[in-house]
């Protein structure tokens, strides 16, 4: 590249990004150049000429966030119906009077349609379809904790021209110390298509290698895909339905829908108020929720104390992530009934061996605690075993 291009990359682009961020209310943005880049990120490419450092950037564990919110809502009196599919609505004139599900009908005063990629089909069932969701797949690659030291911050490369349909993706640390690369952005016809193709893996590895060229790319432990739910306007749709008075759309929530979730919720509450919902403040609202204690985060003294209370804290079921039998039992007490539900709550099966060692042990604990045969244990929606299990009476 010529000197003008280099000047733009080094001075103009970072300044524009800083200005845009500041205009959006992001505080503390700094432009860093030269050795400061490698003080922050020792393994970043030596070709980097400038970087925009945003200290307020945060990462979360999306499973923990969701489970924590559900548990807190339940503590505060909310009924949660998992594995309950909406199949229709009972309507009177331009109002929904009931939500019909595979587990019965729920009478209602208001309906919030937050059905992700299916929001358009749910809206249609209520006679309120005003948009179409066109699914967009994103593939991610997860690396072992062993290479966690290679990345300290969320890293994205400024690309010219900027891609229109994605935030751009990049290389990120996870809260548990893994490194994740991705996602891609591919338009797909099938909302359930979470397949991962060889070319998609290659695309991610090639695209992001320029950020950290020496990253040990052979330390992949998992790749997977999710499907975003954009509409053709590419914007969130949070508004009352035009033709159904008590039906609120919270649709088209594509990336960054998780980061935006608290603001979306506040906005949705305002919409419901404007639609006539009378809200009374709950004075005994409990804002706290205690997470499941993790052996992996305990000091030896804390662990010894726990084991004295209950030896199951000392029985390590998942050795990669150091998850004890007691944590798994606690997750079951809090409502987990499948192997994947245990995995998302405790991290059993999320480590280097990806469940090779602990899956059967988790299934045995589930079987014992729930009082159901091993052959009936579910992975997520389907059965874990596709036939009889040796030693199990059927
Ligand atoms: C690869 C990828 C990477 C992403 N990265 C980020 C990121 O870095 N930061 C960020 O902020 N966001 C990110 N997102 C976006 C984020 O995941 C979504 O915006 C967010 O999950 C949307 O939440 P939601 O509650 O609207 O929809 P969903 O999480 O899809 O929830 C919809 C729910 O509705 C249920 N449902 C659907 N139909 C029915 C029915 N008929 N009956 C009953 N229930 C039904 C579904 O089971 C599901 O539980 C990413 C998305 C993908 C795919």
C-alpha cells in the first residue's frame, strides 16, 4: 500500500471510529499505535499500524446470563414453561385471548412475540405478520483453554470496504478462558440449518489469521453454528402489532441482540405500558440470584469445607472443567433435565475432551436423580442413546 493508504489506516480511520464511538456515548476510547499495541496484545500481528482500544467492552457467558435471569424471574413469582410450543392463538375481533400450546391453552391479556427466527410465523398465527425473517447462519470455532494466553481482549480487524451484513466478527476470549473465532454470515433458506462446512472453517481461519498470525490453529475443540433472525429492514422490530391490539413484536433481534437485551426489555416494557398494561412496582422484588458454586473457582480451603459438608463436592465428574457431582445435582435441583442443560449450567462436557469422559457419568447422575432409566435420558431434544444400554433393565 502507498503512503496515503497507510496514513488513512494509521490516523484517519482510527479517528473516525473514535468519533463515531464517542457520538454513540461510548466512553474512554483510546487510539494506540506502535509498541503500545503489543503491550496490550503481545501476539497481535507486527503489521498493525494502529488500534482503537475500547476499555468498556465486555463479554458474558450467554448460557449463564439466560439461566440466571430465568432463575431470578422464578424466585420473583414468574411461571416458566419450558418445552412448550406455541401452535396457535384464540382471537376475538382484533385481540388475542389465549395462547394455544402443545401443553394446553393459556389465557392472556398481552402477548410478547420474541420467537427469534420463528417470530414471523408466530405473528402469522396471530394474524399480525408484518415482516419476514430471513435466516442468516454464523459459524464459530472454539479453541482450547491451553491457547488462552494468545488473546487478552476482543479483537476485530478494521476491514475496507466494511461488510454490510455483519459486525465483522473477530477473535474473542470467553469468560471461561477459551478463545473463539468467528462468526461468519451466510444467508440460508432453512431456519434449522446449523451445519458447518469445511469451507466455512477455512474461511474463518484464513480471515482472522491476519490478526494473530502465530495462533496455534490446531487447538480447535469444537465448531458450531447458530442462526440469526434478521428482517429485510435489518433493524430490530419492537412495536405493537398493527392489526392485533394486545400483541407486541420483539422481532428481528439479530446481532447484537444479546448485548442489547437489557435495553430491548426496557423499551418493550414502555411499549406494553403504552398499549394499556398497568404495572405495579413489586416492593419485595429480589434482585439477587446465587450462582451454582464451582469447584474450579474455589480455594483449597473452601473446597475442603464443602467436602466436609457433602463428599459429593469431592467427586469430580468432568475432569477437564473440574465439575463435581454436587454441582450437577444442584443444577438438576434447579430444573436441568437433559445432558445439554447440565452442560450449559455447569460446563460439564465443555472442556478439552468435549464430553468424551463425562457424558455417560452425567447421564447416570441424571438417571438416578430423576428416577428414569438411562435409555430415556435426553441429550437436548433427542435421546442420548439410540438403543439399549448394557446393564440397564428395559
Ligand atoms: C453466530 C452468532 C453470533 C452472535 N454473536 C452475538 C454477539 O457477539 N453479541 C450479541 O449481542 N449477539 C450476538 N448474536 C445474536 C444473539 O444471539 C441474538 O440476537 C439473540 O439470541 C436473540 O435473542 P431472542 O431472545 O430474540 O431470540 P432467541 O434467542 O432465538 O430465542 C427465541 C426463543 O423462542 C423460542 N420459540 C420459537 N418458536 C417458538 C414456538 N412456536 N413456541 C415456543 N417457543 C418458540 C425458541 O425456542 C427460542 O428459545 C449472535 C448470533 C449468532 C447466530
